[in-house]
C-alpha cells in the first residue's frame, strides 16, 4: 500500500485550473506584465546569438561541412523548430513562468516535473557561469588590444594553469571579471523587467549591428569560387565532408540555437502571453536562422573553407576579415561578443529565477524563492541567491569543465516537452489551445528523437555529471519537496 501511495504521489498532475489561479496571483502579488511580442523576440535573439556565430561557424565549416555549413544551420534550425513548436503550444495554453517544469507538471506528474525543474538549474545556472567565464576571457583580450593589461591571474580560476609573460606557469587566483558581470546583470534583473528588456534591446542592437555589417561588407568581397563545390566530397570518413559532414556539422552548430526556451520563462511577464509567446519563440528562431545562414555563406565566401581547418575561437573570423580592407572588424567582433555574452548571462539568470519562483509557489522549494519585491515586482531574493551561487561557480571553476553540462540539460528539457505535448493531447484533448503543433504525434516524436540522438552523441563524462546532479535532486525531492508539495496538502 505504501508503494502504491508513493507512486500515486509521484505521478500526480497539477490541473490547468489550479495553474491559472497561480498565474492570476491568488495572494494578490504577481510579476509585472511588461513584455510585448517584439520584446519577447529580442529576448530570444539575446540568448541565442552569442559567440557561437563567430566561433563555431568557421570551425565546423573547416572540419566537417565546408560551405555546406549553411545547410547544417538549416537542419539544426529544423530540429530546434520541432521543440519550439511544442513550447509554443504549451505557452499558448498555460502562460506560466515555469517553462518545461510547468508543462511536465501538467502532463507527466510531479516527479518528472521536479526532475526537469532541477535539470533546468543545470541549463541556466551552469550555462550562465560558463558564459561569464568566456566573457571574462574576451574582456581581457579586448583590453589587451587597447593597450590595457588586466592581471591574468585575477581573471582565471585557481584550478587553471596560466602562462605569464616570462613563460612562468602559475595558477589563477579568481576570475574576478566573471563574478562582476554576474552581479551587474543581477542588479538589472532585480530592478525590474522593464529595465532588463531595455538593456537586452541595447545589447542585441550592438551585436546585430556588427553581424549585419560583417554580412554586408563581406558580401562585396566574396570569391564565389570558394563556394565550389558547395558540399565538398567525403574523404572516406563519416562526418568529414559530403552529406555526412553536413549532418555532423548540424549536430555541432545545433548548440548555437539553444536558449530559446528561456522565452517561455517570461510568460507571466508578457502582456498577451497566449498570443505573443508562440510568436516570440518561433520568430526569434526564424530570425536567428537567417542570420546564421547569411553569416556562414559570407564567411565561407571570403576564405576557402580549408583555411579554417585546425582553428577555433575567433581565428576563422580573423582569417575571413583579412580578405576585406576593414581590419577594424576584429575589434568590432569582440565588442559584439561582449555584448552578446552579457545578454545571454542576463537572460539565463532571469530564466533560472522564474523557474525557481514557480517551483517555490508549488511548495517544492522554500518560499524565499517566490518572494516578490514590493516595488520592482521581481523575485529579488531568488535573483540574489543565484547571483552568489553562479558568481562563485564562474569565479572558481574552469568554464570548460561544465560547458557540455548546459547542452545535455537543454536537450533533456526539449525531450520532455516534446513528449508532454503528445501526452496532453491524449489526456486533455478538450483544453483550449491558441496555438497547436501540427501533425501530432509525428512532429513532437521527431523532436524528442532528434534530441535523444544528440544527447547520445555527447561524451560519457557529461552523462555522469548529469546523473550525479539528478541524484542530488532526487535526495532533495524525497527528503523535502514531496512532503511540502501543495498537492500533498490538497489531498
């Protein structure tokens, strides 16, 4: 009997009606509804377009796909769009701040909702820390090119070995710039969603200006011979050029798109979420896909893809820039990366606080995470607590150790949302849906399958870290959250 009772409590689902009551704010205190459709689109662009467009594109072209990397971006966009359609249907049904956590609570039950909510910590908090570490590295590089030398030991974790100017190998002290950018973005988030969306719009404008300028200027200096053959012949190894290389390239550049799910965490701050959330999700994916494809086409037109082989970081872009008379683009690209990383950090931190806000309202986490500031109407205590956690992570843990943890967390969330759409179509066919995924169950099933395949391609140590993290989450759920769930007290 105890086993049956445990199973029933783990599989209990939250009703749509109860979810709507929470959204309305039964206690009279809610998040501020400020975001319009294009502000949601800018949130999506802000978190999707980071440094990946400058770093991953050239590396994948030189190693896997050649000019066919343009097609790789299209394939990756289709994979993301499948998950994006599923997010859009849920966002139009229940515009709650919990994103995949909320959608799982409605369909798969409390246990799976907890798993996905805990997993989203991996995506957002760890992702923000990783990006903050990269932001620090680019800031030091940018300042150095301007003649200002920041002490490298104060921009590196104590577990990272660095070479000084005289060749001496030393350990870093702390990644101070990474910690400071986390606190700076948190300050803006605490001040309010209006201020956050304005800053995001400014940062997006900066990086899009550089990307569009590179495309416009580069187009004039392209050598069309560099696009022949558009798909280089396979060299006999799977994934090295040919169509298999285009597919391998798609799996690499797929991670340049992740982050659009952060838009759904802002549902309770959108003015008309049932209409605007699907628009924000799908339009941001469309705009970013067009930008990525144009950028990849120009990049591989300026320089032959073979020149990019063996290079990563900003090296491929620097090679392409040499074929234009505008060397200043090297500095402009670094400015765009700093702006891009700043917006990514801010939106990831925002998404994390909104996930924990919703989980706290459901009783699965302490109430401190759902306390709203009386003036700014933001979950300010949650913002501050995560600023401390993320800044410590960014300051003391090497960024490369946790980079892939963000990817596997994202893919798991995508998989769960795709499955949840199929389940809810069966269990709640009469529920109001302002946006509907076409061809259910085939579209969401394809989305889940693609995400599982990409997860399987990740290194085993990434899986071990995920399992370890989820195991910690299970301990917290069974020792704390299950007994304090609001659904427990309603039975």
